[in-house]
């Protein structure tokens, strides 16, 4: 064999994606399966979505055409999204020009960034962030400016107003990406926080991209008495500069359906569609029809959903508190982001990666190491993300295994 046949071939992956490797969610789910660990890593429910939505899908598959939907979405669904928006945002939008249906929110993020951000422009992102934001910014040839969400003494995450103001004033900033309720911190951005972001958007002529997939999962209770989901697009003069992203997955426990959407004024929707048409063109026709049926649900469904998830949060939270993890109970979303240092020091483990490995391999519980969600990795090292979007049985199994940590296992 010649020398060149022995040499490692150069990586085939394009340079702009080489830094990202395999997404942590796929990687942890794979390891959880291999180690037979209880999976509190990737954020997906381990229970099924409601029957009435699945029945609607079955009927759609059987009784309606299964060919391409229009690229912007099936009219019955874009109308249902606009109808919901009228109730939620108290605003009337034109479904034909202001709603785009995508393959989950992940494609909506990609289409929005690729369709609206030029190479060399900058996007302000709060860290910790959902990992796809960064990859999409890189795919667009744009740059990210990270603004930190840091925990206070009680474990409530907030940002420094000056750090945000400086980031937004950087020449070339095109967009700010806001995820509320927030993955992974469980933070629900307050009205004053969103107003301050909105003011900076207007001052520097920046668009807001808001990822609101957990909008129905807000837990207003004694832990978070003021928690309330506020839509950026409803703030004064923001509808014209906001792209609101959402999906069916979290609200209806149907993450595998990959039905998402972007709501934006016509000039911004045009950019989203310019990219969407070449990413997926259109998404699964029968599932779009069923999604329209889902969105017609009575509001009591949403109340029940939040109540169920809140009980799951509390079950896990009480156990983690008892073990020495420190955090504020999340106001929204699927996750508890906990400081593990008390526990990890006892075990002689250095950081989130060591803790995550120990929990998968030795304890049999999979979690996500949050340093992957930070540019400033050190901010994530004391933390660990636990998903509570799981059945009571799964959570109890995890809690039982975690109980071993008390005795220094
Ligand atoms: N949003 C989910 C999470 O944060 C995962 C989504 C995915 O795996 N792509 O866990």
C-alpha cells in the first residue's frame, strides 16, 4: 500500500459544519439506549399525543389527496394557524402571505435564518442556546454574538442589560433570536425583558426571530407567580419586524410529526419562503390536515397539558432537590437545568461531561451536558439538563436510580 492509502482521508463534511459533529440529542439518545439508561436527555415525550389528532391524520391519509401541499402550507392549516393567532396575539394576519408551514420548528429556524440573514451579518443569540441556532447561523455564513443568561443566587436566569445593548449595537446585526419559554433554562422572558429587547430591535433596525415552541407549557404557581407567555410580535411596532416560530410537536406531544410554522409580515415571510421552497418545498400533506384539526382544540386542552407537565416537573424537582442539585423550578418548557456541583464534588467528578457520563454509565440515567449550548463553555460546566416530559413511571424509575447518588454511588 502506498503512503497515501494509509493516511486519514480529509473530512468530507463541508468546513462550515465540521465544528458541529453529531447533535448532542442524537448522541445521548444512542448512548442511553446502549446503556439501557432511563432517557431524561433528548426532549421528547415518551407517551403518545391525543387520539383525536391521530384519528384526524388517519382520515386525512385515507380520504384526502396525498400529493404535494402548496409550498407555503395547506390552506386549511395556514387558516387554522391564523385563527389561533387572532386569539393568542389579538391580531389578524393573512394566512396566504404571513404563514409558512415547515418541517418542524427546526426547519422554520433554518428557513428564517437562511432566507433573511446575509453572509457576514450577525445574529444575537442568548446562551445557553438550542444547538441548531448556531449551526443555521454558520450555514448562512453569518456570525453569532452570544449574550449570556446567568443564574442568580436562587438559580433564576437573566441577562445583563448592558451586555445585550452592546451586542445589539454591533455593526452588521441583522437579527436577535429569542426563545421563550426557554430551552434549556426553563426561563419565561418577562414583559420588561422583552420590551428592552424590542426597544433595541427598533433602535438598531434588527429583526426578532422568536422560537415559541413551549408557549403552552408555562407553569404559573407559587414558584413562578408572574410566569406568563408574552409574544414579541404583540409588543408595540414589533409585528412588522418579528418572525414567530412555533410547532405542533411540544403542544400535542407529537414531536415525530415535524410540523412547524413561521408567522411573519409579508416582506419577511417572502424571505422565509425563498429558503423553505428549496429546503423541503412542502411538508407531509395528511399531517398538515391533521395539524389543522389539532389547532381547533378547546382551550381546556392546553390548561390540562400544562397541569400534567407541571406535576411531572414537581415529581422530578423534589427528587433532585433532595439529592443536592440546586435550581429554581422552571417557569416553562420541558427541562430542569440544575447546578450539580454539590453532587459532583461528593463524587469527585469535574464537570457536566463527567457527570453526564457517570449518570449514563453508572447510575443508568441519561441527561444532557449543557456546555454544548454555550460559546463560553465554562458557564455550562456546573450544570446538567434533565427532561421531565416523561411519564410518571419513567420519572419514578429515574428517581429511584438517582437515589443511589445519596450514598455516593
Ligand atoms: N428540542 C429537543 C431538545 O432540546 C430536541 C430536538 C432534537 O433532538 N432535534 O431536547
